[in-house]
C-alpha cells in the first residue's frame, strides 16, 4: 500500500491529508515456458492467482496436471509447468472481452459452457449460514477497510471459511481462492460455497462451474446471463445477501430456512 498526500473536500472546504491506496502491478503468468497472460493484480498470492486463472481458462483440469509452480516476487512473474502443451485453445475458441476490471480477455466464452459438466451436489445450507458467511467476508478484509480499493472472495465449506483472498479485481480474488483449493483441498466438498463481493456476472459463474462449487453468493446483483448459466449448470446463485435477506435466483433446493 502507498500513503499519498491529497486534498480532501469536506463541506466544500479543502484540507490536506494522507490517503492510503492499494498497489496495482502487472503479474506475468508463464506456462511451459510461454507467457500466456499479464494480469493487473495485487502483488501477493501470486502462485494461487496463476493456478486459479489457468484452471479457469482450461489450461489444465486437475492439480495432478501441474508439475511445478515457481513465483518470482521481484519480477512479479509466475512460471507453471503443465503435463500438456500450454498453448491449447478450446476448439473454435474466440477470445472474449469479459466484465472484469480493465477489459479482461478470456478464451473461455459462455458459449462453450455446455462442454462443462453440470454441478450436481446435494448439500444444503440455511439462509442464516449464508448471511453469516457474507458477514464474515465483509469483516475479513483489513485492506478494504483501509483503502476501499479491493474485492474479496472466499471458499466456505464445513461451516467456515478456509481461504479468503483480496485483489483489485473480483475475478482475481476468486481465482486466488480457487488456486488455494487446487493446492490444498481438491476436489472441493459438496457443501462448498464461493462467497464474493461485486457483481455476479456470467464469467464468475463459469469459475464456479469449473471448480464444481455448487453455491455462488454475493451481496451484489447478478446479471441475466449469470442467472441463465447458473440455472443450466446446476449452480445455486444467491445475490443481494445483506443483513437478514438474500435472493435465490436458481436451484433454491440447496437453501433451507434458518
């Protein structure tokens, strides 16, 4: 983080003060010796960010396909060795501008989502558990309290959060949480929930589908495309989870009353 001298206006009157802002850096992701992406991100949890990103982009399908991971924090680069060629594109893939921060590009389009298996987990959560998870997520980020400049995502299962991650982009935060799971607990259990801040768009739903996470939660709104994808692929989509309320848009059978 950086502390900056700024001018702040209160009641129309200027005053000098310090303000804290988050760092933003270009993280270079390499797979099998080829640079495949440059991600604008917080300069932390680099290996998890790269793993989650490459998994979401279909460079590999299981942790066993990852032979080595090495991060260089000074150069802000991550090198990953995969068991199969890194340059593989989905057949007929067209790179898509996503709803991510700063015009992200993905080679995984919602048009290809039918190729992914439907999530069929049967575990159920109470509405109170979802509200508690959202409350804990909101309180977890010291970086957000100090700067207001990050999104947060966490993977909740077996009654608590196992990993909570911050980043300047909601996609990156979700990738970091999934990256932790790929290294430490895979496959995820049936009661896993991906809880995040920010809008629930179709590309965030695809990350949940890829990771086999049956419940996707945010205190913000979903898009129409996200609702359709979630419904088609077995994801319980929960938006506007705030205080004592939440909206369940798809597969409500996984949510029971408190």
